[in-house]
């Protein structure tokens, strides 16, 4: 029954999401066999239908988590259930985001010998690939690392003149990434005896189904490599962990958090100061070598460092950094400062807070490999200049394998809020009302299942990971 409900909800989301169409000003070059509208629809009903499908999928996921824990479902049963849910997202058009078309355009730039980090896709001229790109990103360089750009170029090369084939290649990468995330999550959860639950909390998570698979965001590849780094480090394979972490960072820079945590923990386990310095030098040299090698994959391979500010050129209304700016503007509007300046101050305040919290995590590091990586990634996502729903997946996939009962409720709540924030119909009053009601329901679920006081104690997450011996 749950498989059928999830399959139906996924099919409705994919169909309605395709009817929403591309962002305003973009012209889709792929109709995806008639399921994707070429231009943005003016009707609000496709978006509201997506909202309803998302709500049903979240409900099916909650029921699955409850039954899986009560009846001790096998990991095979969870994989089969998730496979059924994922099938509409795996075969349907990219939904809820137009980034896949930007990936193809950036890949074409690389094929032409251009740097994706010095200019935007507009250099392609009058081409179908450019027409499909969101107008906001046509003149902005890519913020993705060289490994991600190499994947984009491979997709564009395989697709050739067919944008459809290029996107199918990106979808295959997304499918492989989701499978890897589930496998690595099960491995990390094995010591706790909760491998099946870890799979349900990661690849069964509607947020990942919508954004990593449905939208084909390369954040899925980043998280797959990141989880591989955690598995390698847990097994004592320091070099493999650092290399995989650097590969993840070469997709998107926030993944460097796992490298910092792995190296810091390895150095903390060495009693001698001299040995600690040697280990630090060796691991830093290894990380630099891996990053330098990956930079050779594309033209101007180090240009991505200067393009990391690209996502911050947009605004996301619910990002804490922008909220601070709005509050400043409302509270000190009489000052001779523009909204832009105050927004910049808000983002600066958020970055300072993120830096302080990151320093605290490192300063109090006590063999919490997964927990500290989770904290660092969630901080990066929440306190960055912008917050997109799929950013929340970075930390949630790391939290899931060792999540205690106290923290599972909050994982579910954050995931559900991210799903609702993905829906394109939230500007409609009816959709907004439904989203607010659903958000309150899932937050109540999180509070009920975790206990607010206990979930706010840092030791709760730490206790879910057994201490390692020296």
C-alpha cells in the first residue's frame, strides 16, 4: 500500500511539476515526450497539485519510518519500497529547478574550450541550450568545482546536439549518487543495527527524491562522495577519506568540512606533537595534490574559487542572513543606508555567526566524526548568504545513519520544511495556507518524537556515535 501511495504521489509531482514549466524568460528545448511545458504557466493549479503530491509523499515517508522501526523491516524491503517511489523522479523531466539546463550549457562551454568560471552561458550565443537557462544565471560564472564541471562536460559531449540525452546522462549520475548515498548510509549505521532505517532516512527522504533525483542537482554527487569519505575515515583509511572528501569539495566547496573534521580527528589521536605535525603536513599535501589533479580536468580549473560567491547574487526570502537584513531595514530604516547595504550587513552577521559556531565545533571536537561533519554542513547551509532547499540535504544525509530517536524527529521536520519550500505554488494564498499547516504539523511531529529540550542538548547527537578507542 505504501509503495502504491508513494508511486502515485511521485507521479503526480512529476507530471504537475513538468506542467509548471521553466522559470520566467526561459524556453525549454526539451518537451520530455510532452510532459514538460515549454514556457512558464500562468496557472497556479499545477503548483498547488505539486504541493498536494509532496504532502502525500511526506505522509507516506512518515508512515514508512514508523512501521519500519516497529516491525523491523529488512533493508531489502526498504530498498524495494524506495525504488518504487523513486521511479517517477528517475524517468520524468527535471522538476522544481532549472539547474540541469545550466549544467548542460556550462558543459557546452567547456567543450568549446571556454572557462565556465570567467563568464556565464550567454557566451554560447543564440542557442537552444542558452534559451533553456534561467535568465538570472545566464551571465554568471559557475560556482561548482572542477569535478562537477567535468561531469557537465561529459554529459554535454555524450548528448551532442541532443539536450535530452545530456540531461538523461545527468539523471543517470543522480541515480548512481542516490544509490551510493544509501549504501554508505547503511554502512555507517551498521554498528547501530539500523542500516534499513538509515536507507529510509536518506534515499527514502522526499527532499532527496525531489532535489537530488527529480531536479538532478549535482549536490547528490557531492553527498555521495562525502558519505564515502566518512565510511573510509570510520574504517581508519585516512588517505582514502581525505581524497574522497576533496573530490566531494571539487563538486561543491562546502564538502571541505568533512576533510577538516577527518584531519582534525586524526591529529587529535596522535599523542606526540611532532607526529601530529607530520600527519598534518602529509594530509594537507595529499589534499592539495588531489585538488590540483582535479583542477586539470577542465579549463581554468582553479577559477571556481573566485566564483564561489555566485549563489549569493540571488536572494532567498527565508535565508537567516537575508532575514537579518530585512529586520535591520525595518528597525533602522531611518538611517541613511539602502536595503542592499543592510542586507549585506545581515549576510555578514550570519557569516560571522557561522564562523564562530564552526570554531566552537572544532574547539570541542571529541571523536564525533559524523556529528561534527553534520553540524558544519548544516551551519554552512543555514547561515550562508542564500539557502536553497537542497542545501539542507548536505547535513541531513550525514545525520541520518547515526540519528538517535531524539534527533530523528527533527531530521524529519527539517526535511519536510525543505520539501515544502521547494514547491512553486507558495505565492498562492491557498497553497501558502496548506504549506503553513503542513509545516506546523511536521514540526509538531518532530517535537513530539524528539523532545525539544533533549534535542537541543549537543550530547544527544554525540551519543549516537560510539566513541573510538585510541
